[in-house]
């Protein structure tokens, strides 16, 4: 019900309790049953939280529904990882450019720590991938755009699967973990140099390498050649 949705967005802060069903019904001029059904619809969309014995509260932003869509798509067909890579291009090249302009000390420090974590991971691929994810999430925070950061958070789980496959493909192609670390180091270098174009170009080069690695991994594990054109690598 649009009236209740407008009320939730217009009059209540995140985490605030909604009025009782009877109060809402009187305020909106509808029945309590209508309010109850509308509240359930808002819950299904992640806009309110309903707990037993408590009034509904305005929910904090939740990236789960977006991430669930991408997780389901990739599980049905691993080739969709190449489509996901296009999403990363659209988001992360712009994020890198913004971060080169806006990233503060805290975000840069977080990226440095994530890069150090990748170095320290050794043969522990789980630790390596977690540090990799932290690097990209810190980069998004540094961009200074909450919605972009939210989208990167939403993609965390499907991107974990993508990173595992791409690293396997990279190794199969004769690459090393240090190659991947160096790609991230170049991105961070351009961000610290306050070079938006260079940061975007470094991210583009990283994602082009990821595309080649993913194709190799898909050919090995799915038995297919992922037919997906790549974009020319931007030059610094």
C-alpha cells in the first residue's frame, strides 16, 4: 500500500517503531487488515522488520535481496559470471576514479591493510579472497558514495565465487598470486597519487585480466568456452 510506504519513508527514521495497527488504520483511513497486509508486503521487500511481540520497525538498508538475485543467476549458469564481470566494470572503474578524488586516510589505510592481508595469506586461498573482498569494499567506501558501496556489499557473495574461479584460471594459465596482488597495488598507487584516470585504467586492466582468467576457469570446470567479448584495456 503506497500510503503506508510513503509514511515509512517520510516520517520515520531507520530503526524507529511504527504506530500500532489501529493507529495506522485510523491515520490512513483503512482497515486494520489492510494495514497488516501492507506491512507484510513491506517486510517482504525488506523495508520493515517484524518480530514476534513487537511493533514493526523501519529496516536498515539490506543488500540481501540484490545479492540473492546474482547468487541464483550464477548457480543456475556459471557462465553468468561473465555478465557479472560487466557489472563490475560499470561499477568499479567509476568507483576507482571517485576514490582517487575522495578517499580519506581511513579508507586508504583499510585498502593498505587488505593488500597486506593478501600478501600474508600465503597458500590460504580463503584468507586471500577475504582480503581481496575487503580491498574492493574499502575502495567503494573511499569513493564516498553510499549507494555504490551498498551495491558492492550486495555483490560480495557472488563475487566470492567469481574470485575463486578466476584465481584458479589464473594459476592454470601460468600466473601467480603475486600477479593478482600487484594489480591491486597498482590501483592503490593511482588512488594515493590522486589520479582518477589512472585509477580507472588500473581497475580496467585488473578486470580484463580477470575476464581472461574466468574464461580459462570456465573452460576447465564447466567444459565450455565462455563466449563473451571483452572491452579494450584502458591505458594509463
